[in-house]
C-alpha cells in the first residue's frame, strides 16, 4: 500500500508544479503568489521525500539534505497568504522577508557543517548520528511548522475571523488543515518507525493542498468574492458615502490621474482616508479596483488624444506617456481592456 501511495505522491508533484504556476501567472495578487509558493515548497518536500526513501539517493547522493530545510518556508508562505487574503489592499513589504530568517539561520548554523560533507559521507554521517544530531533538527523543523499554525489560530480567535462570513470561514479552514497536518507531522517525527511511514501524511496533506489550489486556480473570482464579502461588512454606510463622494469629486479632475507615479497610498493621503476603506469603496460602490479605475481615466484621456487630428504627430508611446502610463505594454493592455481594441487600431478607425 505504501508503494502505491508513493506513485500517487509522484503524480501529485507534477500537479503541484502546474497548479502553483497557474496561480502565479493567472492572477499575481500577493495572496495568490504566496499560496503558489506554499504549494511549490510543499511539492519540493514531496520530491525530497520520494528521493530520500528510494534507491535514487544512492545514485545521486550529492543532493541529499538539500531540501531538508524547505519546511521552514511553509509557515511564512501560508501566513503571508493569510495576511493578504485578510488585507488585500496591503502592499508587499521587505520586512515580510524576515519570516525567512529561521530558514537562513537553520542552514548557516545547524545544517552547513553536514552539507559541507560529500554526498556519500553525508548519508553515512546522518545514519551514524541520527538519534543524537538529526532527530533534534527534526524537532526544530516540526516545532517551527506547528508554531505558525498556532499563531494563525490565535489571530483567528483574537479577531473572531470565523464570524466574518466567507473570508473568516476560508481562513479558519485552511489554518485548521495546516495546524492538524503539522501536528500529525510532529507525531510521526516522534513515533514513526521509519521515514516511509510518512507516506500517508504526505498523501493526505497534499491531497487537501492541491484541492484548495485547484479550486482557486479554476475559480479565481472566488478569492476576490471572499475578500469583497469581508470588505462590504466592515464599513459603515455613512463612511462609504463620504469616501465615494470624495472619489467622485476628484474623478472630475482628469489631470490628477495622469501622474504616472500615482499610488493608492498617495491617493488616500490626498483624500485623507484609510487605504483599506478606500479599496473597499472602489470594490463595493464603484465595482472596480483602484488600479482599474485609474487606468480607465487614463485610457479616456488617451482616447481624446487619439481622436484629435492635431495630435497625429504623437507616436503611440508618446500618447501612453502623456496619459500617465509608464510603458507601451501596460498602455496597450489597459486600452484594449477598456475599448476592445489597441490604440493603433483605434486611431486608424478614426481616420478611415
């Protein structure tokens, strides 16, 4: 039975790569990116499991323990997915990379002496020193994984996220799954007779991970719906109306949106409103996002330029720059999305 599970796990690894890639390229929102990374890291862990528990490790011993510290990235990746589902208006900060510090410290201070050995020597060393050196490292790894699960459960309980409709339900479910599989991993680390007994853990855990990943890849609007549902219940009607009026007023100033350095933060500072509330109003009131709203205003300005015969001397790139876009690719994509045709075709149809 274990051997059959190993074939399933091998097949899952291929699925994991494709689903992670699909999530990453289909919608590069921070929440999707970190979920894709989580699935990818977990895929690497599966491949390392299959490699370590097969004869392949003897054929290619120099790869032994390369993927050993990858589980230190499980918690950070899922936590950042958790964070950006809860606050989709937030921007990635370099301080988020501090979550990877335990991964680096583990390699530099605990694993590097073993990794410095040749492949065959490394395998022999771990076998001879498994109980007194490798098992303590295993406990550190599993403890780190469990602690992130506890952290997310505390955040859910403290903020009562389980009561926040679809968003809270989604975050609660994925956190519980992560935490329970982390506990199972810790249990097997302590009591399993051999590493091959982890087959059931990897099979069950990866089955759930792939289901979640596939659903969000197949129905990308589901995550947006989860986020928007949370937003629509967290802002008072009076606040929503006030912010909507401010946005409508500034929308009449067409030149304001032609600044190619305009960002949500600076826009909110101009409105004197909080970014997450402004994002909520764009979503619930205007049925769009800040970036799409800005691009539409810029495309409208570009249409005016392209319809003006006196501006025919301007190249398409020049029109893009004058309309607030930083490059031709973004301009063409935004223009086509709003008008259904490229800027060049739009100009030609005017002249025909």
